[in-house]
C-alpha cells in the first residue's frame, strides 16, 4: 500500500538505503547533529507555519483585501479545532491507516476523554477530584481510554475486515446510547453537560505559575506584552498555542512509535498479516498495543476539545459522524501517513469556514458585496439570493462528501500520500537529501 | 479442425509468474491430457483459457476466434465448460438447481435433466437434496453433468479422480468416456495410468511451459522425459 | 430482611414485582410489538443482506436510501391525498407509492453501482466501506438542502406525511387482550408480504438462482456463462429499491417518520440484523429480525415497567450484536469463509 514506508524485512542492509543508493555514514559528531537537523527541517517549517499563522492572519485581515481573506482563511478559533480534531484523526490513522483495521467506533475514545474532563471538573467522578490539574486529567483520560481500547480490542481483534469495523461501531453505539441516558452526566444527558465552574482549565509548564495559563472559549487568559517582547496574545491565540504544543508533543510521540520496530510490525500487519505471523510476530499483541495507543491519543484529543469548549454533547463526541470526521481527514490527507490527517482536517475546516453561515462565510460576503439587482435576478428560474442561501450557506458537508468520494475513487493515497509518491520518499527525507546535496556542492 | 490453440501463454498471480509460455493445440473430438507435477501450471492453464486468470501475454484461440482477454462468461457462452478441481458445487442449491443453472436456455431444462439423470442414474434419487449433502463421487457426477448440459464443445476437466475411492474413480472414468463421445476434452489428471487410458494425446508441463507431448499410445511412466518431470 | 429487599430492588431499578396476570398480558404485548418491530427490521435489512450476500459489499448508503424512500413516499402521499380521500383509496395510493419508490430507487441503485461501485471491486474491502460512506454524506446533505428549500424541518418527522395514513390504521384494536394500533398490524402484513416476495424471487426465478449461486461461488457462476457483473447491477438496484420500500412504510410510522436522521438510525438497525443473522444469508436476516424485534419489544416493556433507563432497548440490541460477534462471528446462519471480507 505504501511503498515509501519502512519495511521490516529491508532494514537489514545498513550500507545501502531502500532505493539501493549507498548510505554515506556521518563522519563526526557535528555531522551527525547536522544530519539530525536536516531530517527535521520540514517539521520545523510546518511548526513555524502554524506558529506564525495568527500573526499572518491578523496582518492579512488588515490589508485592503481583508474581507476576502476573512472569508478564505480559517479563524484562530477554527484553527484550534483543526489541532484537536487533527490529533483525533491522527490517532485514527495510527490504528486504521497503519494496521488496516478500520476503527469505526473511534469516537468512543474521543468521547471518553471529553466526558472525563467535563465530569471530573464538575465533581461527578470518584477518585478524580475537581481540583485535578488539566494535564493530569488528560493523562487519566488517556489511561482510561487505553484500558477501554484493550477491553474492546480483546474481543474485536478476533475479527477482521468489515466485521472488525462493525463490532467497534457496535461498542461505540452502546456507549453512545449509554451516555445519552446516563443521568449522572447532567439533568438532561441528551444535551450533554457543561463545566459549571467559571475557571478555565490550565495548560503550560507544570509547576511554574507564570508559564501556566487558562484555556477555553470565553474564559481563557489573554496576555499583554508576553515575555516583555511586546507581543499581545488574545485568549484565542493563547489557547491555540497551548493546545498546539500538546498536539505537537503527541504527534512526535506517535511518529516515534511509527518509526520504531513496533511501528514496522504494524505496517507488516497491514501489508500481509499472515506473513507477519509466519515471521514470528505475535500480531494480536501488536494490534492490541496499537489500539490502546490510538485510543489513548484519541482521548487526549477529546480532552483538549472539552477543555477548550467547556461543554460536551453526545452528538459531538460519541457519534458515528465524529468518527466520520477522522475518516474524511485521513482519506483526504493521506491514509497511513500520520501527518496527513492533520492537513486533511485543515482542508475540512477551511472549506467549512468558507461555506459557513458565520459573518466571515462566503454566503454572507456574497450577500453583502453582490449588488441587490443581481441578487434579485433569476438564474434557471430561481432567485440568485436563494441559490446562494441554498447552495453555499452552510453546505460544506455536501461538497466535502463529494470530494471524499472523488478522493476514494481517484486519489486513494490522499494529499500527503500522493506528494510522497511524487517525491519518492517522505517530505522530511527528501528535504534532508536535497539540503545535504546542496551542502556538499557548496 | 483445431478447436483450441494456446500460443505462448504467460500468466501470473500478482508477483509470481506461473505460466511462462504455454503452447498447445487440441483437435475437435480429441481427449487430451495435461500432466505434470503439482504447481507446474496445469490448473492455471485451464484458468487462463476461461479468462479467470487472464493471460498477461500470448493468445488463446477457440474455433476460429481469438478469446484472449474476453470476459469469463463470454468465453463460457462460446461453448467451453469447466469441471473444476474440488468440484465446486453450489452446495446450498439442490442437484436439480445445479443442473438448471448450467443450462444456458431455460427452455431446455427438461432435456438437460433427461441428459444428466440418464448419464448418472444414481443422482435421480437425490435431485431435491442440496448438492452439499452428496458424497464426493456424487458431487463429481453433478460437476460433470453441469459441463454436459451446457451445450459445450470443449470441456476442461480438472482432477476428476482426486480424493475419490477406487470404485468411484472407475465410475467417474466411465463418465468421462461417455462425455468424450459428445465433446472434446482437456483433462488434468494426477493419476497417470488413468490419464493415459482416457486420453488420445498428452502434453507434459514443467515450470510453466510444455516440455513434451505426443500420443498416449504405448507411453509408460518409465519414459525418460516423463520420469524426470513426473516422479517425485 | 424485607426492608433490605426493597432497598435492593430500588437500587437496581425494580419498582415493583409483576403480578401473574400482568405477565400474560405482558407476553402478548411483547409478542405483538416484537412482530411489528421485526417486520420493520426485516424491511430495513433485506436489501442490505441481498447485496452483501452476492457482492460482499456492506452498503453504508442503505440507510440513506431508506430515508430518501420515506421522503419520496411522503411526497406521493401528500400530493395525492386530500382530507376528503377515503381510507381504501389512501391504502391504494400507498401501494402505488411503494411501487413508484421501488422503481425509482432501483434505477438509482443500479446507476450507482455502474458509476462508482464498479471501479472499486478489485480494491480492498476498506474502500467499499469508505466509498459507500461518502455516498451517505452526499445523500444526507442533498436531502437536507431540498427539504429545507421546501420549508420543512429536516431533523423532525414529517407530520403531513404521517397524516396521510387512513384512520383505520391509527385506530387501536383488541388482539389477545392487548390493544394494538392498526398500523402495527398493517406493518406485520407488509413485512410478511415482502419476505414472501423475496423468498419467491430467490427460489422461483432464474435471476434468484443466479444470485444464490453467485453468493456461493462467483467464479463458478461466471464459468457457466452467467454475466455476474450484470447480476451485481440488478441486485444492487433491487437492494436499493427494497431500502426505499422500507422507507415508505416508516414514513407512516410515528415511531420513525421521514427525517434526515432516519438514515443513520435505520442503517444501524440494518447492520445489527444482518450481522446477527449472518452476512449474506436471507434466512438468517429473517430470523435475526424476529430475534431483534423480540429483544427490542421485551426491553421496551422492561423499561416501561421496571428499569427507568430510556436507552435500554437500543443498548441491549447493540449488546446482542456484540455478543453474537464474540460467540459466532459469522452470525447465526452465515458461512464462515465470508468473514474474510
């Protein structure tokens, strides 16, 4: 499925790379450090782009084309959703894209994390007190979801293919119905629950007061003149950076696992489970491990969601369509690429933002900029205004569905997968190679 | 008249190439045996003719037409029948239904029943039973009967004696002999004496290609080529 | 001691212990409700079952097709029925709506198979799940657009369509000491009729023979000169048409009604029934419908009388699904080898 990924059988040869070219060994400690830096150039560039985004965004909105940029570019608030749902999609890709087992009930782990955070904060849970620091809550959520994944996996991994997808969906739906009716959640569990305390959840460097801030919509901290650098951060921007930092750490953790021997076995399972078993791997335990890891990170994503939004509802956590969001992100971004789902979800949120009914959506922009005479004119017998309202206003899901089908049919490797095919390797490898050549030829 | 002609047929399953240039000819009315060790490509040759494993190169001609790359059902409709290895019963369908589905024209079903049950009287009492409930020998009869009622000019018969008791093998051999009076037969058979007894000519396959061929008249297991490529 | 028992029963939600007469009436109630549920379940699941049986494709869009069937059926009824229309005429129009929706969705399903399903037969089963799921996203949203455009609320049931049912169906009848809505009896009749029709199609027609043979061994079927790809198109079409028929029936039922979420709701029911019965076995689908209908009715009764947890029937259905997959992954009547799909 993915010719660029490391195969366990091919790591024996230490003198040639996968494409058969001789590997030149590092000659000094400095060289080793440089090489390490080179392989992370693209990672640094991506992180940098995300870090700079709020600055660039507010700058572009100040230009004469500000209205247009406001329509096209996702808001900071939207970017926060990109981060935590991107992490959720990555955790989905970790199990489904790498082992080939479609975790169709993945939303149950996201929901577990989200509900744990809100219910703990409201003092509805035993052991976990309302005063528990947020990052500890995230770890507890991860552990709980990991255990849940092991329980679900112990049963589900006896099956494969469609059956695995169905049984995980079955488990998720049991929990979905349960959470809709569990009166411990709130007086009206069908509508979910909100955090009752007025304080925001805190993220930052643990133990250092000055570097810990409250996140959250409406309640989050804002910072003036951060670190004496003259930078002002709005509460949305601060939440964006703090949540972004957690997601970044999670991404690197997942990436390390994928590139470890453990990760190579997962890929071997996807390519040919029989063979992996014949080679001597006890694939069941590898799948269980991967599922627990995926569940844990999905719960962290759900915890971040709950920490920022400060409320949870069954349809935005345990629902089949939450899993569908991860599915969309993975397919569009690139199945089995880990980073791809983040870009896939960025694409999703950008399109949703453009087609949203909000003040910086395309529909409202068109209604305000197109002359009244044109809006009232008729196109194929229907008023233009009505066409705008019906075809553009809040219609992202329709076009996303169509794009999704086209990707499944014609771009099954997704955006990042296709880029890797074109380059002949992962972006970080290819960038590192180019830089090394450039260094040599200088 | 040459009924079937394979010319340099190559075929593979995914990465592994099985047929590496098989050429053979079958005249109308003949019974031709395809012999060779396990895994040399006998079944794959049959699958290539039927388009189930389409040739990657080379051509298959049936009567005067080129059938290479055609859809399996088109090839079958031209008059090629298949009596597959392991018999491949529709086990949930009754014996009657197995015969019915093999009959191309619904109007001819009564005739097909007549043909099938006069050839294999033993099946008559099991007509309404699911084919999966029959014995191995009876299932082989149904498989042959399916080939028989399909208006086929050529029957591809794969390992008909495999896994059957000696007494049943005799009955099956007799059935093939009966069949061969109506149609041309390409027979894959592990049982060497049986193959030689039933066939007019043979092709010997090794490593995905034809290494020897000739009349079955007076051929013995001790012949140099046959011993080298057949004995284990 | 007695105080202990009371405390315990309160703790586990038992409010009172049932009396004997209650039990007999309870059983009759459960049997009738169970049958009406089973009839709906088998309507919902049979198309899904046929398609998976022949082609090994689990059609995620099945629920959306049911939902579209409900709306289309509703359109036919709302347009043709006025307040003066007599009961028998309404029933006649209902059967007309079933025929029209079956025809329209069969054509739609066949077109869908030819255009987007056919190119992915050779890919991993994963892609078939993904593709049909993409169809769900598009269809649900398209319906939402049209429904909103027409000034209806996509989230809640279409009351005008429910109102086209004849009065005789909303009347309550006394059967075996239990009063039951006429509609539920009608649903039992329709469900039985559809099961009989599918059974006759599968066993008495040549195409049914192709389908049963193709479900077992597509290669052998092709080698007998049968164009299995065309059978795929036909079966996918019929499966979609049956989904639509289920939708028309649900359009009249106040427990369901035409709404966009009906798609996912019925899809999950369809999955439960088809998997419990064994993917690809029509007999299994019928038996599983009865089992699921009975379970649903029993749990509804338990909820109404003893355990105050509203999600109970639905949750128990999923628990049954998970239980069956653990004990017998291929389902009650499924063939073991289909498990590889």
